[in-house]
C-alpha cells in the first residue's frame, strides 16, 4: 500500500528529503506522494521515513493504492535495479 499526504499537511518540508525513492514532491497546495514510486520504504528501512519525521502525523496508508509487502518489495527491486 502506498502512503498519502492528507490536507493536514503544513508544508514543513521535512518529508521530501527523507524519501529514498523520490516519491514525495511539492503539489499545488501540499506535498504529494507518487504511488508508483512509494514502497513505504520497504527495502530501504523498517518503517516509512516520512511518517517518522512528520510533525503533524498526516501521512497514512492510501486505501486507493493497496499493495502487499511482496508487491512493495518487487517495486523496490524495480526502482533500484536490485534483482
């Protein structure tokens, strides 16, 4: 499952540099997460780094982009070129 940034985002800029996949970028009003790049940090870290640093806890799982741990690991391998 990908993560999503809610409207509670305060644009504090701390999540974007923490994403190892470059999935977070500035949207029109708040930061956004590209579900095609988000692996919930699977393959990189034990926990999603953006969630760890978010001061307002506005980065929940995205119910519209459900993926298993295996699918997230497959995506990690594709994104990083690690077979």
